[in-house]
């Protein structure tokens, strides 16, 4: 994977995914290293972010690297009409790697074709979020002891949720069973269901989840993303369809862990936070170690 861009989770093989997961554990055990000494990483966030941007910046600093870039596109030359192509070509002259989030689907792939240095996709619209997927896999492996043969429930916005799109593709290497729970307006897109069919991976679709989460090993909650809706009324109709409460976890498996890419709005009640099955804050911490592993691996330093 040295000097290769990470645009889609499918850019990595099963073996490379497992290498990242193993290296994340090594970085968690020893987080402060100088592997990026004399390296400069550009962080280009054309779209708002808290966890992804800050965990990348933390990962870079823990590895001894330096950061350039912006966290708000309004402070860049895009406000003057500069194209994405020109921005990427210019920034790739200054840095050893570019981490980019952009609201347009396909923007990361396009950027990787213009850049002379590796691009890491930190989210391109509703398309892919591969580094979130790798930290999710690390979280699943830590809590379950395996990635194999798990029953994974995905709840909420499965249409626009780039995190679930990437995760189902990555988990396809490990013989999962998927349960998709969403309103009709936010169902998993057909392209992903056809892809699962082609792999022979079973999945089931539901409109309710209260009575079936007792079968889950992983319960992956997502927020309904207001920013993806052109019509505010459509958002209001579906925003509170699924709310996970602590009382609903009474008969669930002991090994169940609740994941969420965050931020949450109100799809997980705060009374869940103290339940030992809640894992979303630890999941966010795992993002630092997974991103350290990704950066070091792509630059050939680990």
C-alpha cells in the first residue's frame, strides 16, 4: 500500500485491511513516535468536521509530523473560483500527503488523479469514508475478538450514510450477516444490495428494530443527515424515526457493542451512555490509532 491513495475501502485488500487493524493496536500501545519527522501532511477540509479532522491532526502530531491546510473552505482560494484540480496540484507541491474531505461524490478519486502525492479520502459526499471504516473495524475487532461471522445491524440513514456504505464493503471479507433498518426514504441504495448479492452475503431489511436487536453483535447507529436533504420537510419527517434507549438493551447479547460514527443528534438517548455496551466514545478514540496506522503504512513508515 506504500505511496497509494486511499479513496475507497476497496482500494485495500483483506490482507491490507488486517495489517492496518494490527498496526492500530501497536500504535495504541505506543502512541508517541517520530515516524513523520520531516514530513508535512496537508489537511484540506472543504466540509465541516470535528472527529475526523481532529483525530487526523492528533495522529499526525503523535507521529511527529507537521500539518498545513484549512478547516473551512471559505478561508481557501476556492472562494475566488479556484478549481479543485488547481488546489490539489498546488498543495501536492507542498506536502508529502493530502487528507481531504469534500462534499461532492467522486471528488477524492478525482483529486487522487491530479495529485503527485497520496490522497486520503476523509469523506466525499454520501459516497465513501474509508478511514472511518478502518477505525470501525479496529473497534469491532477489539470488542468482539474477531471480525468473522458477525451479525451487524445498521440503523437510520442508510441512503446517504457514507460510513455504512464503506463498512458493509469492508465487512464483506468476513462472512457477516447484515440487517438494515431504515425508513423507506433512507433505505440502503440498490447498488450496495446488488453488490452484496453478487458476493453471496445475506442481508435483511426492516422498518422496526425494537424487537430484533437481541440478535445483534454490532448495532451501528447513524444520524439522519440534515445537510443531505434539499427539502427540509422531508428531513423533519424522518429525523426521529429511530431512537435507541437504554431500556431497549435489556435482552441483548452480552457481547453487543453500540457504534456510531458521531455526531449524534437524538438517535441515541443519553441514558445509553453509561451502559457498558455503548462504545461510540471509545470508537472515536480508536480513530487516532487507526489513522496513525493508515498514514504510516501509506508512507511506508510502518
